């Protein structure tokens, strides 16, 4: 792990899975995706390099889900079912970390989150990644 970056504690809902991570650019990489799986999952994710994640406990309690090309690896707690992270299809050297699993962070902390076009994935189209919209959260007065 790069000692210059802040360490974030991450855990699933029940606490069976815990890890520490140093984020690529703190919360500035927040995004959502429009692919069929991410649409249903609904998580805001932030980026980290594979080398910047260290399990504290429960790695054996993770379930793996893969679909379509099988490149992306989506991990969930076997006990509570919470998605904690995934290895990216667009860059297998990066993890997408569920922001809601990071201690002290809520998906409602983000006023705006870009939504990436995962239906027309760059690996399928050969085109650059595309932001297809923005998800906004506006708290009631």
C-alpha cells in the first residue's frame, strides 16, 4: 500500500467482511454504471488499485458473481448479501469499491454522480468511456 494516501475501512452490512483500502483519488472517482447488473445493484463506486486493498477478515466469506464476458468479478458477502467491491472489466487492474461500505461514507453524500454507459461498454465498442448522464441527490429542505 502507498503510505502517502489515507486508509479507508470498508465492511459489509453484517461485518463478516472487512478490508482496508487506499482510494485512487479519494471520493473523486465516484460513478454509477448503466449495464444490466449495475442498474439493478444501484451502488455508487469509487476506484482503487488492486495493490491498495488489504483484507482484515472474511475474504473467505465472499461470493463471486461474473456474467457476460466473465472479465469483471463482483464480490458479495455470503452472510448479508452486500456487494463490497468488484474487479473492473474496463481496467482489471482496478477495483470498484462500494462507497456505502466505506466507514463514514454514504451514497447520499454525493450531490452528483456521473453515470457511465455500461450498455455500450468500451470493451465492446472500441470507443472511449462515455458519461451518459448524471444522478443527482437533492435533500429535502
